[in-house]
C-alpha cells in the first residue's frame, strides 16, 4: 500500500495487537538519516494508534525523501496510506 516515499507491507498475525517494523531503504546514506526517518515514523504510529487496525504485522518502507517532507505532508502521506488498509 502507499506510494513512495512511504510504503506499507502488511500481513495478518492473528494476535490482539499490531506490530510494526520500520525499514529505511538504501537511499539513506548515513545512520543519522536512517534513525531520523525511524523516529518520525514511530511518532506518527504513536499519534495515530487509535485508528490503526489490530491483528497485523506492518512493515513501513521509507525512502530518504520522507524525512525531507514537511510535518503536515508526512502526516497526510501516512494517513492516505492507512486508508488503503485492507
């Protein structure tokens, strides 16, 4: 689901909670950029935990352009990908 610079891969896990994996791709050249992107995504997940479906394993694949977007654009991109959820 989603479109670059943020994509979701999901599968059912049969558990009463959702788990998340944050995967910066190889366009992140340094650990600083990778960690920044993961921090941003963790905050978005925490902020919108009430609307996230339970019972899924989610991998969020991010490109370096995600961290360069404005805060509002990142949130819109995150929520638009969430609307495509099965």
